[in-house]
C-alpha cells in the first residue's frame, strides 16, 4: 500500500522471481495473490500469476487465470502472447485432470 502502483508491481514481481529461484514456490503463490490484487486487469500480471500457480502444482487456479486472460484480453494479445496463454491454459487443464473444462 505504501508504494506507488507501478513500483509495487515491480517489487512484487522481483520478489516472486527470487522466491521461485530459491525453491519457495509455495510462498510465491501467496505473493501472486497480492500482485493480482494490485493489477487485476493486467494480462501480463494475470499470466505471471497463472504460471506461478501452475509451477506450484495448482493447475485449477492456473486454468482459471489463463481463461480470464483469454476471455477478457485475447484481442489485445500479440500472436506470441496468445500462443503462450493458450499453451499454459492447455497445460493447466491437463494438469487439473479436467481437460474439457
């Protein structure tokens, strides 16, 4: 709350990277919730959160976030970004055991 929004996003993003690199993926999941709360309409933030969730073994939450990106931001995504989101969404659905969701 004390940092300006843009600065807060950067700090949290770097903190998530550090947690993942040090094998603390579970802690990174909690931080992504704060990141999404700061920028719930930012597809890059949602994508980062979805990837952290997927890496942490939370495929259902990852699938929900990837689907949110596709539902709300697909038209704004470049071809590479769209492909990354669709790949992540497919991986999350397979990981959730419900590929038809």
